[in-house]
C-alpha cells in the first residue's frame, strides 16, 4: 500500500486531467492531499466527469491546451515545478485512429516526446508514469496473457502509436532522464467506471442507448478483453509513482496492470450483465463492416504483483456493479461528486485491509 501521507503536499502534474481516467486520478490525488496541476484539452464529451464533479475547484492549476504544443507544455511544467508527473493525455480510440491517423500519431507519439523533452529541462521532477495501453503489444491472437517483455507492435494507428510511445519513453529514460528522474510506462486493461462518455466504448455506448431507448450496435461481441474498474490501474499508477520517487531506477520500465484472468470476459458477457440491470435494454451485432481489431487480449500482471504488491481488488461483477451504481445515480440527479468519492474511499479502505 502507499505510505501514509506520501502524496500530501506533493506537486503532481497530470496531462489529460479532463478525461475519464485523468479525472478519477486527479480527484483521488486531491483526496490524498496532493497539489495537482492539470494540462489537457477541454473535456472531450458533454456530459463529462471533469465538469460534473467540479474538479477545477480542487486543482492548484488548470490549463486547457494541446500536448502537441511543445512550448505551452514546457511553460506549464516549468511553472508548476512538479515532483511527480502522470502522462495520460492521448487519442485513445481505435476507430478514431483509423479515421484520423495523423492526429493519432502526432498526439500519442509527439505528445509523449514533448512531455519528456519538457521533463528533460525540469529539475524538480523525480518520477514520471507514462500511461500507454494494453494494445501496445504485437497482436498474436494467442490465448495466454501478454507480459512486459513481449514484442511491441500494432496494426491499427492507435495501437501502433502506443507501441511507439513505449519506445520513445525507453529512449528518453536511458538517454536523458536517468538517474535524475525515474520513468515508467503503464499498460492497463479495458477500464470501466462511472463518468466515461466517450464514443465507441462499450459501457458509454450502452448507457446512451438506454437513455435514447435504442438498440445498441456492437462491433465484436465475441472479442475478449481484460475488463477492470478504473480505480484498479489508477492505484497501480499511484503505487508505481511512489516507488519511482523513493527508489528510482529499479522501478523504471514497463508495467502491466490487468485483472485476474478469470475476469477477462467476452464483450457479450458484459452486455448481458448490463442488460439485466436496465429495463428494456437490448443490443445487436452491427451490420456494417468494421475495422480490424484484436479479438483476444489478456495481460499478465505478475511483475506488479511481485515487485509492487499490487493486485486487483474488485472482480468483474463488483466493477460493473459500481459502474452501474454511478450511472444510475447520475440519471437520478444525485450528488455525483459524493458518489465518486464514496467509491474511491471504499476502494482505498480495501487496499488498507
């Protein structure tokens, strides 16, 4: 577990803090007492978690800008003088990557370069966690989980851009940043949780179909993914950043944060579970031609279990139940900040146990 008080008054810089994962991370860090500075585009959807929970009020700094703007990013980091950096800003959708590959490569590769170049010239930074993706591995369509030592790759622009971001991070870490700053990359599973409204994501698409009383179109119902609640990998990132800060290079490199293999389920299993909790919900296979995607994806998190003491705490049913609880609270007009914090505190209490 994270050492009590570690994040209190730490200066933490987050890129992508207006996004789904970034919003949950920023909120959790403020609860831990950190002084959080955010740099991101405007919230990508309406509604969105960032606005719903009034996150701006909790931040030490909040800049709306593009990570492709190297000068703006360098100025923001220089002014914040952070000790710890979490890089989450990205173009994060597979289908959007097919539609706009140039933006995807510019954002995910050169955005990472811009961040690392800024860290190269910022002496205050001691630890940096760069979030990439479970899709950064070369697609083998095999049945066993990918490990951190497996080959990087990717057919589609999104996946290949994340593999490139991994290579860039390794290069900067070894060429410029060590031993001054310790840098690690984090590869999480398919995260779910309240507050995600992105297009082409399973649960947000399902919730939108429920609200509109429409039949949901599904691309690949047989696709197998490592589903996990958003708090699971975020706790891994927090734990990893502490180790990087205190112990440096032994914790640099790549880390998987995925669910237990028993929680790796096909898309249709998730849909049927959701369907049982929303009256009138239904789905069908999308009749339109779909871009190529990985059909089987699993992560081996043995490294994180062994060296960080991290392990998944909320199994798939619990993860979906908490996600459903969040969206139902939102649809009823309840206090969403309270619900989001409640889930963070419940998860944190289990970590302590």
